C-alpha cells in the first residue's frame, strides 16, 4: 500500500520530464484508440467488439489488424492469426521488463497485461530498478486508462457517422497503420522485406480468400534474408538493427 | 467477429506477454529471434497498409483511397501531429470522391 510519503518519493523518482512525456504518449494513444473505435463501428461491427478487444487484447496494432481483416471480409481465424503475428513481438518485451513487474505473482499477472511498446520503451530508458518499476507501472496504467477511454469515445462517435465512404473514412484505417509502422522502418533491410511482403500480399488478393494475403507477407523476410546472405556472407550489418517502436 | 475470436486473440496475446515475466530467470531469448519477431510485425503492418489502401474485396479500391493514404503518409513522414495526418487522409479521399474520382 502507498503511504503519503511513498507517493511523494514516487513522483520525485519519476520526474516532471518523464511524466510530461507519458502524458503526451497517452494523449496520442487516446486519439488512435478513438479512431479504432470509430472505424470498427462505422465499418459495421457491434460496439462490444472494439470495447472488449481494447480491454482484453490491449494492443493497438493487433486490434487494427484483426478488425481490418474482418472488415475486408476475412474469416475470424485469419483475423486472430494476423493479430497474433503482430503480438509475437511482445514476447521479447516481456523478457526485457520482467524485473519491473515485481517478484510476486499478484503483481506479475496484472503487470504482464500492461506490457506494450510504449511502456517498455519508457522503462528501458532507466537503469535504476526502482525507477524502472515506477515508470513502467505509471505508463502502463495511464495508457490502459487512456486507450480504453479513447476507444469508448470513438465507438460513441462512430455510431453517429452515416456514409463513411463519402467522408473518406476508409482511408483513415490504412493511414493510422502507416503512421504507426513508419518509425520501425528505419533499417533498409526491414524496408526491403516490407515492400516485398506488401507486393506479395497485394498480388495475392484477387486469388485468395480475404485475410489470407497479409499472412503471406512475412515471407518477404525470407527473401530479404536470403538476399542479405548472398551480398554480405556471414555478416549482419551494424546499421541494420531494428529500433524499438515507440 | 465472434466472441471466441476475441477471446483467442486475447489469450494468445497474454501468453506472449506473460512468458518473459514467468521464465525470465531461466531462459534468455536469442537475439536473432528478437529481431525476427519485431521485423515480422513491421512487415505484416506494411502489408496490411498496402492491402487496405489498394484493394476492396478482390479488386482495385479506386484512386481516391490510396491518394488519401499517400497524403497522410507524407505528413506522417514529416512528423505532422497524428490527428492532422488522419484527417488530411480522410479529407483528401472525400474531396476526390466529391469531384467524381472513384
């Protein structure tokens, strides 16, 4: 339990700079959440779907991916597969911030649900274990609250929208995803793999059931890896490391 | 989207999250696997962008939508604020449709 003295030292260890940064990320995520809610509902999904996903899945990219597959006419299995491919990136995050969750099971179990790009990025900036813990929990809990509030507001707004095509809302979904993924395309290797994968997915769209073509895209990684091995035998380029998504 | 799909996605996601905190003391994830997982996420997202921007059902989505996404992408590259990026994309598509481009 927090006493008043604990609280005061808690805010001091975080610092005003970190708190401001967390607030900015929260505001941005609330807006992304609102677009998710609005796009899902205006695309024809029941309001409980985006709300339940945001509470239980709590991962923006995967939620957009799954809903995108369904709105494109894909089956639920393809939607779940796309979401899980995206969320597999959370696996290494869990190892990176395991110490920040505490050692007891009743802090680890709920803390694990808060693991996502932003909270991990903030926690990794600090070496001091106490600070890491404070930053992770503050960022994680604040984002959970803002994300779900944003989604609920978006659901409410989306139900009021009539003709989504005339408003150009079908362009909003790919644009949100593009803005989310741009920072992780810094390395030429990933860019090449991504372009190959996107080409494969678009080319396969006329022939395969909806939702399956995007699942072929990670094959672009194989092509890129083979090419890298051919041009630079046994060597991983130093500038090729993928930066963390923020 | 059936409730079971939401539950499966949630359970799988939670398993990915919980593995590290539960096994962190006994297991270390090899670096190539870390890179592969984060690269696969980026590649899948870009493919989703391309498919959602260019196609509708099994055919071409028309020019208005990809044009809007391009405008939004250019603004995002220039680090424009997120709401502006999304609104500009939707507005571009809406205006192009208004003047008769599909």
